[in-house]
């Protein structure tokens, strides 16, 4: 049997897959896509004139399996799934190579199958997002997160000054109506500043790296809206686990779980943390006040922090200084100056503990209060 390529068509096919999709490992394909391929490949087909099989055996031959291995695959209920599973262990097994095999086998029906095309694109997108979430969480646990290259990740950044928030809100789009109520209560009525991804994140950023940077560096707290929809959201799961991986000693003060539906499963990482329950009618009159107090449970709000962020004549920004970057000249109480006399920052530590708090002051403006904790450099 001779099978040639179809006539040119404007319809999408596997030959038009972007390079990043073609280079994705075959293991990215979900069960539904694999079963769709099996519907084409499991039935026995005629061989090509060159003797190459065009069914699952032909795919197995292209993948490099010998006759004995193919005979063993034939014993399985779905031999195509078995071939894809075993070949997927090969580091060179990519979606692009799979498409090349279909061309060699003359299986243009598979290449032009719109259902398979859409499922491959969907599976690759999900796979890439899952890989990025895994990478960001892994890097945060190892203490070396790699953030988006640009500092401009939210709308407020485009004016030059970085934007900071009182709380990052972890939510699903299905719960957006409840979120609107929360935004009105917290922002309009109480003056807090919330980071809402759908509203604040700008385009052109590396999504999960930008989110991790916002949670770690730009938001003092994180409000987690827990519902049935939350339980099924991979994005919410990523955000919660990333925040949980930060600063184990302070995570209970940073995370604020809010339950908005009854009979929902609380994620294991949030079980030890006190919940705010919106479902209890007898407590609803105090709910918004408690949420407000939970978010404000620090020395300053985001607006005050941004106003007081410059603490020396050199315009050092407190929020952009990590432990290792706290190198500007300081004066420690009782130990004498360690830098120029003109320096305006002093530590206010009275013990040898691992952390110190210091007040910031600007010349002519006085002390703005203790509002940040850094570990002392060893």
C-alpha cells in the first residue's frame, strides 16, 4: 500500500506544531490523548510497499523495539499505550519525533486529526506550567529562587517605583464574585492594598516566577480563599505550597486561610493554621473586621512601607534588601560606629540573637519606627 501526503490545507495539523511543543517529551501526553492515538493505531493495518507496518507495530519499530518486545506488547489489552509508555522512558522520546514516525508510517490521518492536535497542544501547555511550578517551588525550598528578569510585573511598576501590597490573594476565577466583595470590604472601605493576579499582573512576564516574586518580596501577607473550586486548582495549589515553603518559622503569621464554602477539604499544609470561616452565620458580623486585623498584623501597611522605604541619603530601599545585601554602613548600639558619621541607620538590638530590628530615620524627619527584621551578618 502506498500512502502519500494529503493536499495542502489551511486546517491545523501536527506538522504545524511550534518548536517548543515538538521538543516536549512524550511523557507530557495525558491518558485521553494516548487513547485517541490508540483508536488509530490498535486496529491492524496493511503494510507499506517498503514492508513497514502502519499500525501500533509500525510505531513500535520506529521507536526501536525488536520483534520479541513487540510480541510481548501484543499480549497487553492496549498495545499502543504500552509502546508509548515504554518509549517515553527514552530521554530522546519527543512529540516531534512521534510526528516524524507517523510521517514514515504514512499515517496522515493521525497527523491531520484535529482532536489529536488540540489535545497535544493542551497537554503540552499543562505540562509546561506544571514544570515551571515545580521548578519555582524547588528553587524556593533550596533558597535560590530565580525570578523574572524584569522588575516590572504589576501595573503599578510601570511608573518607575515598585508596587507593594498588604496581601496577595490566592483565588480561583470561579470564586471571583466573592473576591469582588472582599476587594470592596478590604480596599474601598478599609484602605488596604490587595494583589489580585487577574487585575494587577501585566503581560509579558514569566507567570509563575512573577507570582513567586510577588508572594515573597512584594506582599506582607497571603490570603487563601478556600472553596470546592480551590481544591481542584493546580495554580492555587502552587501558590499555597510556594508560600508555605518560605520562612518556616513565620508561615503561620504570613498565611491567612479563609473558608467561604461548607464541607471543603483543608489542604494538609494549612491544617495547623487558624482559619477565618465565612460560612458561620453567627460570626459573619465580625468576619471582615477579623480579616482586616489579620492582614494588618504588622507595624505598617503597604502604603506606609512604600513611603518610608528610603532610609539613607543613598536611597537604599528596605524592600529590595535581602539578608546578604544589608551592607550599607550602620551603627550598632554600644559598639561604636561601623561606617561614616553621616549614616542615619542604627540597629536597636539589645541581645545576641540571630535577628535585629532597627528604626529608620531620614535627616530632618525623625524616627519612622521599627518595621523590618533582618538577620545579622555573621
